[in-house]
C-alpha cells in the first residue's frame, strides 16, 4: 500500500497551523473527519489511540518528517492525511529538528503486516530528499498529490 493509495488531494493540508505534535495529530484527524474518512463520533477515541502510540515514542523520524500512526477497530480500511508546515512543528523528533511534513495514517485493528508495510513504504518515500523538497515547494494540494502519485508509482 502506497501513499497514493491512502491519500487524495482533499486529505492534504498545505499549511498546518499546529505548533506541536499533539496539535498536528488533532488537525490531521480533523481533516479526516471533514473528508468523511472518519465518523465525527470516532474523532476523540482515534486521537487518543494515536496520541497513546506517540507517547511511547515520537514518530518524528528525522529529516523534517513525522509519521504518527495507530491501529484501531473504528475504521474498515487504511486511511491517512498529510500535512505540510511552513514554520515547522515541534515533534520531539529523533534529530531534535522541527517537522515540516506529517503523514498520519490509521490501519484497521489486527492488520499488523499491512501496518508495517504501509509504514515502511511511507518512510522510504519520505526519505528521498528530492521528494520532500518537491512537496515543500509545491504551490497547492493538487500539485502535492500529483507529486505523491508520481513518486509512489516509482517514476
């Protein structure tokens, strides 16, 4: 499962307002509710699961990347939202640097292999400096999604 399989342009926030990882998680989950990918009634329980996972160890993996994620029985398929922060988010990242690109994703409970493969694919894609730079320079969500589709296809 690639980033392009999980996202569409409506699930991209081009200018995250969050200043810390907790607010970034809330903002991205809010986007999933807004897009109809998560039921409004499930917003708080899903945020709690993601934040619990984040408390065990920051998903700020370095290079300006954060990948908050969790498993939950409140969804039926993998869902995600992508955010870009111009000013950087304090994510308590491994390299102590602010995070500019945040990819939140959720996997249905019990799909551990899918969870690991999705996380690995996202991390691999975001590890590319050219890919990250392209996303940071993109003018809008349409351009960002096109970059994601192109890179996810391996082009």
